[in-house]
C-alpha cells in the first residue's frame, strides 16, 4: 500500500512539473544549452567597411528581371516592355527600397552589384536570379550596425510573415532555402549524420533545419527544439575551439540534407571583437576566458580548410565535428575537394 501511495504522489508531482514547464516561459539561463543569458552577435566587432551578400529571387532573368515592375500608368494590370536596361534599373531600385522598408537600413547603405541568372540547374536560368549586393557599415549611431542589419535580414528571410515578404515588390520572391549568403563569411561543412538525428521534431519538410537563422535557440522557446539546440551548441563550440575564437563568432544558419546519412551545415563566421578584455584563467579547458588575439575571417577560412584535410586536427576532436565528411569544404562558390 505504501509503495502504491508513493507511486501516486510521484506521478502527481511529475504531472505538475510538466504542466509548469509547458506554461511557464523558460529563461535562457535555464535551458541548459547556452552560456549565459543571451548569445549575441556581439556588436563590438572589428570595423569592416561593407559586407558582400547574395540572395536568390524567384523572378526570371529574361528581358530584364524587373519587367513585371513596369506597368501601364492607365492600367497596372498591363506590363510595358521598356527594354532590359530600364527593367534592370527598376528592379535594383525596388530591391533597395524593399530592404529599407523591411530591415530599416538606410537606402544609401545598399548597392546592387549584379543580377545574374542562376547556374546551379538549367531551370534556374529562366526562373531565378541571384542578386549580389553590399551593405555598408553605418555612418551614425542611430542606424543599425552592419552585423545587426545582416542578422535582421537573415532572420526575416526565414519568416513568411516578416516584412521582407509583406508589402514588398521584389524581396517577396526571395527563396528562404537559399537564405542570405555573406560571401567570405559564410561556409559549410559536411557531417555524416542523418538530419533526423540532429533535428528530431524540428526538421522541416524532412529536408532542412532553419532554426539557426531564426535564432530560436537564443530565445525562451529553445526547450521546444531541445535536440537541435544541443547540436547547434556542440557544433559552434567545436568550431570555435578548433579555430581558437570566441563562441559567438560561429553562427549556424541552415542545415540541409546531403544524403540519407549526411548533412551540410551552413554557418557564418563574424568579424573579431576589438574590445576583448578576457582575463587569464587557470582553467585551461575553458577557452572563453583565456587571453588570445583572434584572427580575421580570411585567415580562419584557410585554417578551416587545412583542418578538414588533417584527421589529427582540432576539428576532428570535437563532439560533433568528429564526423566531418572528407569530401567537401565550401567557401563561397568554390569547392575544395579533399
């Protein structure tokens, strides 16, 4: 009788705990994944004049990507063909205005470099364009910083209800599975894990995980995708330890299925902190408290490529990067085959 009574009491306590866990907002420091209360991007980074970005827009390149934007002033349902040059200028202008509306970045900080047909698949040439543009660093403290503007755009592209898709004319056709790529900052590693092992219930359409770009693991809702957030922290820890940099400089963006037993982890390396005031620690296992001069992104990309090729490198000593595939390390559009 006593045993049955104890079992009933334990069951009631457990039920109450689960109810509280589901109804009470969870603080970041209680999720078990993150280091303190937040994971930035830290804004005290080394100043860079601009960032080079690309997005994939689901609009055809034929006759100029902005052809659908030029309409008859008396009947907006009728498109006017005014030539590729004016179509392209209309496209560029509307693209910049859309980004200003969605992210708040000043129009004089955005420049479109090129608009080209996609080259990954033959169907891309007639259906999609790749827009290469730059964000300039702010010139006054009232504007968002370069990292803030990029983080906002990265996040909004993964939210169908965001301003990037609502009330805009060009950016509403941005492909979320492409996301936004920062050339020279973004790269990918192949890991030999099935995506279901990494994401469990967080996997989208049995193909991808976009929680990194959404920043879910930085919020109170991290516990709802616990398995994914655990992987994200392990990955960012592994890469930061291998490159001897601060954890917040490694940001997972997207994870996509590469094959039945492997994934491509797309992530970003951000500029180094110029106000690092870390103090020497006697705990040599905690690299976040050890004084060091952190290297720039170009150097880190080179080191990462070398470590992928070296099975004895620090990269292969990580909790999850131990399963780095020896096929491909990708920087921008260049594949380095190992």
